[in-house]
C-alpha cells in the first residue's frame, strides 16, 4: 500500500486538516482492493527514567516509548482510500497499516505541532526539540517554529551565523508551543535559529536540567541568486556526427558546458553540479552562547558537577607493459565561454564508437547569480555492435569471440540482411571466413561467432567489426592485451674461473620487448654482485625485508666506482627507503613487514632493518635520528627476552651484535643468552651463525680470547643439516661469517682459500638465494674481494653466434667489465689475459 500526502507531514499545525491518499497494488503494480486492513496510530513519546552510571551516580535519561493512540479497520478500494490524519494533539506519530496476518503493509511518520503540555521529558542536559515550518525563506518572512521542552519556562530565540541578526524573548506555560521570529531584510544564505530555554522557577521538574537548548539550520533568499540557463539539444543523434548544443542565460555571464557518457556518471553516482548549494552551503556557527543559570539557580552547578563525562561520543603499482589500447571516455568540455540572452551553440563531434545516453550539463556564474542545468541526448546509430572479446591472451592461444548486432535501421523490414566483417591487427589472425551474412529484423538483434589465433607479436591486439547494409555501416573495435604467458622475471647466471676463459651457454629465449641482456666479468668475486644488484633492483615486491635488502645492496656498492652508482642517486633511493620504513615502525620502535605491528615478539625484521640503518649511518647516509633511536631502544628491550628456539636465539645474537656496533655495552645480554644456549642448544649453537654474531660482539667489547674461541668453532657449511629457515640459509649464513671476519677478524679472512670461498658462492650459481641472502652475499663479495685485490689483468667478454662466429663486446684492464649482448648470442665467452689473484667471476 502506497501513500501520497496532501501537504508536509513533517510540520502539521494543531487541528489543521491533513490527509493521505492510500492505494494498493499487486506485484505487477496493478491497482487492487484490499479488505480487512488494520490502521494503527502510534504516538512516540520520550519518558524520563532514572539510570545508574558506572561511577555509581544516578541520572535521568530520556527513552523513546511508543503508545497506541488509535486503531481501526479500513478497506482500501481499487480506486484508493482517503484518510484524514488526527491533528488534535501535538506530538510525533506513526501511521501503520497491517493485513489480517499482522504483516506490515505500509508505514509513515507525521508530526503535529502546537501548544500542549507534555508528559515526557527530554534527556538531562537536553537539546530542545525544534521544528521549522519551512527549510527556505525570503528576507522579511516570519519564521514559525515548534518548540518542545521538558518543562514550562522562558526562552530566547536568535537568528545567528557569524553574528546575531535578530532575537525574540518568549514565555510559555506549556512544554510544547509555537513561536515566531521575523527574518531581517538584509539576510541571505544559510543561518541558524538558536533557542535557549530556562526552566520556570515554579516548575516541578526540579530533577531535570534547568537549561535546555537547540539549534536548527535554514536558508534564505536562494532563488534571488539563481542564474537561469536555457540548454537546448537534439533528443536523438547518431554516432560520429556533430551534436549541436544551444545555450543562453537570462543575463550576461560565464558558462561551462560539458557532456559525459551516462554510464560513466552512474559508476560514481555523479550529479549535475549545484553552485548555489556550494556557495550557500551550511556555514559554521560563529556565535558562542554563554549562560548564567548557575547564578540564577545555584543548585544547577551541583547537578552539573555530578554529570558523567566520557569520550567524544560519537606502493608503486605494477602496470601491464602490454596493456590493450581502449577507447577514450566519451567526455566533452567547452571551457569557459560567454553567455547572455542571445542564443549560441557549441558543437561536439560524438565518437563513432559510442551508443548510449549522453548527459549534457552547464554551470554558469554572473556577478550576482549562479546556476546549472542539464539535458540528455540519446546517441544511437543504424546498428549497435557489441563484441565480447577476452581482455588478454598469449601467443599461440586460440579463442572464440561473440558479436551481437542490433538492427536500428528504420524501414529495413522483418528479414533484413546485414553483412558483418572482422579485420585484425598483426597480433591476431582470423581462423575461417572473415565475413558473415546475418538476417536481423528491424528492432531486433542477432549474435555471431568468429575464431581467432594469437600470433607471436606482443602488444595491443585489435579486432574491427563492421556491420553494413545498403551502404549504411557501423564500426566497432575490440582490443586485447597480447602478452607472454609468464611474468617478467630476472634470470641471474653466475660462475667463476681461475685462468684462461670460460663459456656460459644462453639457454633462455626471451621476447625483445622490455628485454635486458647484460653480462659482466670481474677479476675478483665482486663481479658476482652485479647480477645480484640487478636481481634486487628489479624485485617486484616490497615488504620491509625486501626493500631493505635492495637498499642494503645499493649502499654496499655506492663506493664501488665500477658499478656506476652516484652518491646523489644512492642518497635519493635511501631517503625513499627510510620514509617507507618509518611508516612501518610502531611506537615501540619495532618494524613491521607491511605496516606497524603491535605484538611484542623477537623480530628478525627489526634487527635486520637496524643493521641496515647502522651501516647507512656509518657510510654517511644518516637515517632520521628519532627513528634510529627508537629502533635501538626496541633492540635493547628485545634482547632481554627469553628465546624458545635456536632461531629466536640467533635473532637475539644478531641484535646484540648490532647494538654492540652502536656502542652499547652488551656483556650482560651475552651472558644471559649463553646461559640459554649452553642449557638448551649446547651441541649446535657454536657451529651456527649465532656463535659468529656473539664472537663479533665480544671482539668489539675487546674480549679477544672468548671471541677467538667462538669464531674458530664455526666451519663453512659443506651441506651439513643445520637449522635453516627463510631468514637463515647457507648462502646468507656463510656470507655473514665472511662480513664479520672482515670487520672484526681480518687476519682470519686472509686465510680463507679460494676453494672455500667458491663453496660459499655455489648457491648463487644454482639460483638458490632470496633477497635477504643476496644482500648478505654482496657484503661478503665486497669484503673478500678487497682483501685479495692485486694488479688487475685484462678482461674481455665475447658472444658466440650459431655459426661459431665470436664477436668481442668489451675488453680492458678494469676490476669490472660490463656490456650488453644481442639476441643472436647462444653463448658468452669470458676471458682473462693474465693470472688472477683470486677466482674471477662472471
């Protein structure tokens, strides 16, 4: 059952007639008659209840109570039913209609305003209930307002915005009353009606707040400022043809006309701009109201002191490099143009691919007025061609595309023949005939299918569909992304040699688009760092460990001239990393993987980040001081925690080593950790990188004998079953051993043989590394290479083609030779013209 009121239900004056027309409909919206309908009138009232608060005090609160006021049986005829609402008593009411099974058929609310006593009360520090008889007024109008208070008393009505524009005193003997105040002649825009109400001295409502207040907004003189815009355009137009848009205004003004595809507007629920609503939007109330009720009624200050108080109450996206080219959104923008009472027009060339509704909007402004208008135009061609094509495919794929053609050609008849043709770009080939004959009746549609094969050419593929009849045609295109079936990947091949030359076979076939083919050879193992640097630089993910590993690698290589990294470039990259890590640090100083984490735990990620920040500070790239200090405080707290596994103990030992490098005296931390290790991990911890970290810390604390004993117990892993995980792998553990030797035990580092170091590097050649172990490996490569560096021999790189031809790419006496190689290479040859001081690397 639907209803239609004969006036405003929000503000019905007492004893004034107000009715609603009721109509009953079935699910098909046909009018029907309904018998035996129960009509209930329910009064909504607020009653005061005493409530105990958490602090033990009792306060009055208002609770909504619904009271049946009237109930009767009615019958709604097919022609409808008129019902006169009861308006004798002021109050808020609900009209409810129920069927014979007590199901709700309809419900509406209405408010009756006037003079009357109220049995209920609003809440203790109450707002008045205020209703205005209208939302918008003209200057000089009299504003009528309904005021409902918890008691009788005296009130002050003011019209306010940034100042008080008018006021009126009133007295009422009833809780509900009608009051009036006149709007000043010079007032326009938004404003507020503010009512402050004080309880009468003889009122018996002594347990309710003696001061109540309320504020309601209104607007005035809006129409005076409205610019009238006349916008004219054809109701229908064809794609690809000019659309003429006529316009004029009632006075000289500036205007902007724009047209947008209705489908785009529906996505964001975009509405035609309303400049008046913006210019006359609700302003902040700039008037402060003070009260002296404390002086008039002294007990009010006591009541208020017992009131409860509480709260307020209330990364870079990886884009598809082979993305398909799509049609641009259908949007027209005229720019700012002149308008007046003279009829003018702008012309928009509608794209030939568009079918649908175009919403045309205009927004104008003059010296004194502003306004907007809109119209709609239906764009429809002789045929509507709707293709259904995959959005992506890989070379070698075959797929079927469906095309629906709607015939809108007037007079074409019930058996119209339409020719449908498909043309493709080089990325695609048509399998079968490219043309089909369709029989489509006027006003109907039909579907057809085409089969396509994807060629070995990457990029945006395009299929053009053309529907034609008797020289009339419509063209539509569909696009898809032709891309490899595998993600973009970095493949690092590495190895070493001692003399002569070594060949590396090229076995991976890659597409030329976005391809990078680089080779590097070095007289020292540091050459392997080039491949690891490329791996870390282009790594597609960005958790805290991964971005720290990439930044760590750049930091370590920043002073290696052969890698071509400028200090300014490295500084910029590190600043970005610092900023990201700062956002992921919590208030305790710990670093989360993607966001700040709140739980306290032994965090490897936090130790690793602090290791990086400490190294950056030492190298002259200072991180933010507060972030660094907070991180150190967290490490000092973390290393006091009791580990439960060897992995936890390893992380604590790592943290102790980082703290010791920063000058923290960590002797007690080491003793406590060794007690746990000797008790629970006695047989394994000294031959683990845990012992290496503690040895490094002890050496920095000048406890040389203990440090030498611990570092001597560690043996380079030869495939033994150590306790490895994602954060501790053979390459990473052995690389950390080399790095700590370089820092604290340089004499021992010189004793590492070439064969032992080759064994450390074997996981790189096998591709068995992650971002963390790659960063550790760069540190080890740099440390070892600087230790064994001597006179540099001449190095060269050549590529071998299928015809066995050798083409030299680069040569010279440098630590590192780098070059790019061609897609024709089946192998690369790395040569050394002289004896190497250590294993050469490629």
